[in-house]
């Protein structure tokens, strides 16, 4: 394969190639939006791993660039296509549940060991935890529920949202237990709460609870309920 490693902006050289028509990025998060924008502006369709953007402004720029360039822009949410999610989706479409009133979704995954590694995802995935207080991975759970409710595909769509985070304790405790007192991770301030819980209402009055927790010693779950 051709390699592009002349600095972090070398994707700009890649997207200018005339022998490709689709660019898929699985880079660290900060590059998802820039790579997708560069691809569309170079006349290529774009797809990204989650999250494709980390701000409302980035979301609008992606949407407007897609419309202006007439190029597809996709976020590849693989968890929409798990066996249980597709089973429930088929049941919804066959009317098994009747009128849909409420959904619950989550991404519960103890990632503390990965977050504190000085390799692979650990090099970049922990950084947002020190900068923002948010749900960093909402769509693993929310994507399937949005499909069940056909949000933005019918007369219903997302309406209002309220979001709350717990105290931030687990990452500091993990660092204290696993690194020397003077280590950089024992000097860091973790701004993101350990658990984030959001409540969404739709335009038609349906409700969705979304939860995120990458910091607690608990079993993995995407809590798929409709």
C-alpha cells in the first residue's frame, strides 16, 4: 500500500489522488472532521469512525460541505449492526412493540487500562477526559435507538436534551493505584465526570435515556432497550 506519513497533515496529499473516490478515516478523534472535510473538498466521498465531530460547529461544517460538494458524508456507527440491534430493529419494523414510547441506550465499558497506556489509543483517547465534561461516545447506544424510532427519517426527530455528569473520581484513583506519586497522571486534572446521563425528548414527545461510563469496574453493556 501507499503510505502517507510526512507529518499529521499528509492526508491532504492523499485526498488529492485521482485514483480514489472514497476516503475512510480511522485516525485519532481530532482528525476525523478535518480529514472528512478535506476529502469532500477534493471531490471524494467521506466516511469516519465515531465520533465524526466533537462540536456543533464541526457538525454544521460537515453537513454544509456535503451539500455544497454533493458528496456523501457518513459516520460509520458499527454498533447499529450488531445481532441484537438488528433483531430488535426487525421486530420494530414488523410492529411487535406497537407504538414506541421510550428508549434507553448506553456505552458502559471499563477502559481505564487502555486510557492510561502510552501506546495505541492511550496516546490520544484520554486527552478529552482532561479537557471536557461530556459523553464522548453517545452513538454506540443511541444509534440503534434512533433507528428503531426512525428519527430524522419520518416526522419525528431529536428535540431537547439535558445532560448531567457525576463526580470525577475513578481515573484519579486508578492513577494513584498504578503509577508513582510524581507521575504525570497523578498530576492531571480529569474534568469529565465518571458517568454521564442524558435525557432526550423527540419532536413527537418520545423519550430516550443515554448513559456513558468508561471508568467504572463494571461489565460491558450497550443497554439496548425500546
